[in-house]
């Protein structure tokens, strides 16, 4: 405690502090600050988070989320975008590394380009699979073969739609967020998964729809050219792609899922 000041100064010579913020969260005197950090928020409800949302409302909200594949063309309002990015930024990360980077694509041209690169790759995969069909005669008729599985069929389906002028990858979304993990951070896959969930629900709370696009994510991992074209910084490995926009479809039923697969010891 510095004389005359109501502030505690910490020294961390061994760099053990991960800036998790628990000291801020528990200090009743509001005496702890980090240099250059934003202000913490204070709200009596933080003390009893179970009172912020009724459990039933939360479950309904979670189950009401759907992947949206039809969007209106209009832009995502800047305020909503900030809300979503904030929700993602406040998600927990391994060792509190906070090593996620968000590439927000709002250029229609770039989004179309991104989709077209996935489609070009699909075309290449189709050629390879057709060649395989010749090399392994009747292989495609075998159950579970790569030529008969759902992934191959969705690839063909996407190619058909693209040929008809549709965007079967990013669904003509007006905004796409690529979430990447800095290579210095570990556990970025988990970090990104949590941040994406935060983003999906924050979008839903703003009346917006999202779809995670694994195909676009996988395409980004194939080489640096597309990553560079989309201005994803060096040292950042893409961990997820989220299409975002005003939904053209609404649902009134939350579908079932498989029963819980679990074991208890
Ligand atoms: C990791 C991940 C990758 C996904 N990739 C795609 C994709 O490439 N294209 C797509 O249309 N949907 C994609 N989805 C959406 C799933 O198909 C969808 O979540 C699932 O069918 C359940 O539907 P729901 O999200 O409406 O509940 C993906 C979802 C996840 C979690």
C-alpha cells in the first residue's frame, strides 16, 4: 500500500500472475487495478448470478438456438457486432492467455471470395474421389466408404448449389467472423469453442442468427494464401468460422437430441 494512496501495488518478479482477476473480484474495497486494463464492472447481481437468469429461461434460450443458413442482406448493426465480440472476448481461456484473435469480415466481396475458395477445393476433392472410385472398383457401394458417406454427399450438394449461383458455404451472410488462436497459447481449440458459443448466444440475444462453418474453417487450414487474403495475422491459427446476420427463418420447435452418453464412477 503506497502512503496516501488507496491502491495496492503488486510486484510479480517471477511472472506467476495470470491476471485472472480474482483479486479484483474479491476485494471489497475496490483497491486492486491492473495497469492499462479496462474498468471492472460492479453489480450486486454478480454476487448471485443464479438470480440473473431463471434456469428454465436459460435452458429455453439454449435450446432455441438454431444454425441459420438464410440471411437478409442487410449489415449487422455496429452496436450488435460490438456486443457479440465483447461476449466472445469475456469468455474464459486456458491459463487466462486471452490469445484469441477475431477477423471480422464485412466485405461482401471478400465473403464471396472466401466461399469460392472452399468451392474450388470441393471441386478438387470431387476429382480425387472420382479417381478413387476407379482405383477401388465397387468401393463406393460399400457402406461407410468415403464415396458413400454423408460428407461426400454434402460436398456434391454444395457443388450443385454453387453451380446454381447460391452460396452453400457462408450462405450469403453479411458478416463472417474467423476466430484464430495465437500460437503461443495452448488450449486455443477449447478457448475458441467456448468463445464461439458465447458469440452464438450473444447474437441470438440481439435477434441475430449464426452458423458455424467447419468447411470454411478446414479450408483456412490448408495453406497461408487464403489466410493472407483475409488478413488473418501471422502466428494465428484459425479455430472456427462463424457466419452471422439477420435471420430469414425463425423456428417454433426445439428439436430433440440423442440421449446423453455418459458414465459415472
Ligand atoms: C464445429 C461445427 C461445424 C459446423 N460446420 C457446418 C458447416 O460447414 N456448414 C453448415 O451448414 N453447418 C455447419 N454446422 C452446423 C451443424 O450442422 C448444426 O449445428 C447441427 O446440424 C445442429 O443444428 P442446430 O445448430 O440448428 O441445432 C457446424 C456446427 C459445428 C458445431
